[in-house]
C-alpha cells in the first residue's frame, strides 16, 4: 500500500480558542539568551522563576524509597490519602488552624494545572474575572481559554502593587465571576498584610463571586512580614475562597509538578471530574516526595528562605542605587520588580532608541549579558522582573554589569 503524502499546508483548521492565546512578548529575549549561551557566552540569568537550590535530600530519599517499594501504579485522581491529610495539616498550620477535609482538596500536576482546572470549572463564556496587574502571565491566558474575560486592574508601587478596596468596588458588576489574588506576588513580590486583607474582605462580602487565592509563595516572606491568608482573616468567606498552593517554590520542587486546591466540596468534585478526563492522577512518586516535603525536616526550608532574604537586600538595594531605576523592597517570593520607565526612550551607544521594556531587556542581554524579563509580559510596561534565586556573587556581578550598561545610555 503506498504511503499517504500530506500537503505541506493542510486546510483542516485548528481550534478557534487558540486564537485567544497570545505568544509571549518576551520570546525573542528568551531565544536570544539561549542562542548566546549555546555560543558559550557568559549570560547571567535573572529571569528564572524557580529556586536555584536542589530539592532537599530527605525529599529525594523519600522518592527513591517509594520507587523501591513499587510506587508506580495509578492513584486516586485527587491524590493519595496520606498526602491529602498532610496538605490539610500543613494548611491548618499556615492558616490559623482552619482544616480541610479530603473531599475539599484536589492534588494536580502543579499549581498551574490547579489554576487551569479552576478556570475550566468556574468560568462560563462572558464571565468577568478581576486580575490585579502586574499579574502572573497565565492568569489572563487561562481565563481567556475558558472563554471568559479578564478585567485587569492596574496597581501602583505607591500602593505596594496591591489592589485597593476602591479599585475592587469599581471593578465589580453583574458579570463578575471571580477575583484572583496572589500573595506574595509573582512578579512583584508584594504581599497583602492582614489589614489589607480585612479591607478587601469587606468589599468581597458585598458581592457574589469566587476568590481564587494563589499562595504558592506564602512561606517565602521576609523582614518579619506578618503573612496571613484571606481564609484566616475572613473565615466567614470560606465557602467562596479557593486556595491554590503547592511544593514548587518553598521546597525547591518545581520540576516535580505537585500543586493543589483547597475549597468547597462541590468545586473540588468538579476539578476531580475534569482531571479524571485529562491527566488522571499526578505522578505517583512525586506525590510521595511532596508528602515527605510537608511532613519532614523544615531546617533546609528555612535555610533557603534565609538565603533568599539576604539576596533580596543585595538585589533590591543594588537596583535602586542605579540612576534611572527605582525598585521597591518586596515582602516575599524571590523577585525584584524594577521600574525602568525613565530608561525608556534613551539611546544606546550604537544610536538605537530603546522604545519599550522589551527593547531595554534585549539591550541589557546583549550589552551586559544579563537576562531579565520585561514587565510588559506581566501587564506592566516600563518594568523589568529580576529573580534573586541566584548566588549572591552572581547577583553582585550582574549589578555591576547592569550599572555599567545603564550608565552608557543617553
């Protein structure tokens, strides 16, 4: 039978929903960085959104033991019972003793998968979802895939990059289906204090919509910041609050892909149903690794947090001391979000005008060999995000290079 030959350009179309998924504005910068590294160029990366530490040894040991014990079969879609119980206990430790039953928890393939599940089960076409900017890039993208509409609310450094009660009140209407909060935030590192949360809770109580609270960075806070969950501050809103968490950031387990939701039983049941038709269960051995993370020695976790706190000071103070750059000291996560708007419109030594933050990031990559992420990717043009998940010596060298490159702009 002769082989079937397909034309180079087939007339069969792709799904129209893919038209709402926009390519990243930073792809060119990322590709340029990869090309330079492939050429052997010494590029310092401040773009990565993951800890630079290895997964702690006791977690890796637990994963090996699970594999040796024959861990490799399907598990329950929502996760193994031991992990669900550990998540409940760990969440209660973090959130004022409020516990969730197994039926209120679903473990997924990372917090991003959890958020995707929630978009699919919560939003209908035409619904509106309030998203404070700067935002993590996937929030509006996932809302659009669900055929709902992201309502982006621009926050400012003066307000700590936090949505205010007045902004929330002005954004809510009859189409509002959810509010998405991230505390501490990617990309700004800003976090909501108990007072901020109480003020927001007063406005939330007046409406009728879900509140999805992404707390993946909640255990990475610094300077004695009083980190609280909206769930703890406003337990009366429990039936409307869905918490998203996971092991990726706190435990240096980004590649293990374990995240979860805690929320009302009917939401958890819907997420379980959806997941049962997509990924089924998260990887079995990764679940056992996550179990060890939540129940094991916390000393390595605190060591990583302390290291991040020290690096935060070096990075933020260094950036803030460069002429033309302003950088707020973040409460948590491991990102510095620098206002570089005064550098937009300047000219490079070669005579090119830096028309936006993408052009600036590209120039800094080429001239200073420092990889950053343009703020436009996060709905905040005129900014750069720099991760301080890097050795202090690397941060110091990066700052030296950046200072020199910026001083050459005119």
